C-alpha cells in the first residue's frame, strides 16, 4: 500500500485527498493475496461490533487513510477537526469505524487527533458542523465549539502499535495530522453499521474471495463481485473520503 500511496500522490490535485494533499483516501487491494482474515474479519473486532451495534452488523465500507510525508518545499498540513457523520443521523450508536495501523503511530508520523467524548449529546450532529454533505471539506466542527470543548477535554494524539485494532464512533470529532517523517503512514478503515441501519453501500471484492466471505458468519457483508483482474484495476480509482455516503435510505 505504500507503493500505491506514492502512485496516488503522483496524481497531484487529481489524487483522492481529504481536506489537503497530505492525507489520501486509499483502498487496500481487494484480492485474496492481500486479504488477511485476521485483519479484515478479526473475530475480536466482530464480537465488539456485535455487542455495541447488535447481531450481525453490516460491513459496507473498506478503505484507508495515508498520511503522506510532505513534498520537497511544502509545509506539513493538518486537517480541520471534523466528524465523518456529515448528515442527519441517529443520536445513539449506528456506525463504528475499525482502524488498523500498518505502521506504528506517533505524533511525529501523523497519529490521528481524537477528541474523546464528542460523539454524543450536544456535541454531535449537523448543528456543530460546517460544510455541505458530500463536499471535500464537509463535517468541519465550528471553531467556537472547539475552544469550548478544549476547556473541558482537549484532544490527544495516541501512540499506537502496528497491527492494533482501534474502534471509534463515526460521529467522533477527529483530524488527520501532518506526517513529519519520511515514511508513509497507512491506516486501514472499515465501517460496520448496525443491522437496522439502512446504508446501501456494498464492498467491491474480487470473486476469488467469495468462499472466504460466505464462510464467515459474524457479519453481514454485501458485495459487488468482480473478476480479480478488474478488482486490481479499479481499487485505485475511488473517491475521496467525503464523497462516500454513510447515510441511510428512507
């Protein structure tokens, strides 16, 4: 995925960047060679999802975020603090993100800034956000609210070991941070929705993975199946983060 990140970065303004070109939306290769069940179908993560969201949560989003070292002469950039739930949504848990760092995370290489406790109550919802749903810069938290929250509980940038499982509520305030090292910082991101939540998205996977997906029984996994060659061709031509729709149908 490091090579893929470099290839995406080389597209310049046409890369699927999130808020700024230092953070790229990047899908993992959806083929058997790179599909490790210990990561994508981790039984501990699935048990936690079931406990929080209900039996057989739906896995409909599989992607990643890469914090890129700045190009020569460029200044490192951070994202604005934002929530990924940039739409009207329930006030109780409906979607959880499973993040898996593929490199150790530190503040130096862009460990995600998290604002704990901001996923519920008066801190969640469209009233605290700026930007239209689907825009590249949607979901931004209003500046006065950031300062108010900072007085109660400020943000943190955790140090996380490679291969860890990090679970966050989709509504949580967070921000991608600058990578001040020379190494690409890749983080996988999988979203699991409550079984009652009507999100219409599907994964796109190579059909060689069909037996693996059908044999598991912990999750609902709607899939558009494509041939292995097509899967390899298509996965690097997906959109930036806010171009995906995590809402539900009527």
